[in-house]
C-alpha cells in the first residue's frame, strides 16, 4: 500500500509542501494506514477515479504511521480520510470509505464541473 499506484502517488511529510500546498492543481490527499481494512478497499476505487481527473486534480496518499506529524497537523483521528485542497488550502474532509458516486460529486465540485 505504500507504493505509488497508476494514478495515486505515495508521499511523505518531506514531500507534502511541494506536492500539495504548492501545487497549482487541486489535490486530493488520502490519509491511510496499512493495517486499515477500509483503506485497502479504497485503493482500487481511488486509483480508478483518479484516472478520470488526470491533469485536473493531483492524487496523493500519506501513511499516517510514516508521517505522524502530518496526521497530527491535519487532525487525522480516523482513516481512511480524504482531504481536498485547492490553492494550497484545505477545502473539504471526507471520512471513511467513499462510494464512487459521492467521491465523483465532491471531485467535480473541486474542479468546478
């Protein structure tokens, strides 16, 4: 789970500023843990949906056990947690396993569709 998938890049705390807060695109950040069953279930869905937003939204994931400072900074109390950023600012938090319909609606809102 700590590897990049086709459309979602695994990042650490050291990468966060460049990959998220300084990114010109909106960014979807999944906070997850390798021991979390719903997180493992969400991997293929997130990768599939991310493919539909290539060039419009950047998708990254952060392992809370590897980057506890980020988890604390963004008040991650449960996973999976998807946080949407636009212009470097937190826009929305989506807690728990998402459905494709809900996730797509939220992402469309992020890009203004």
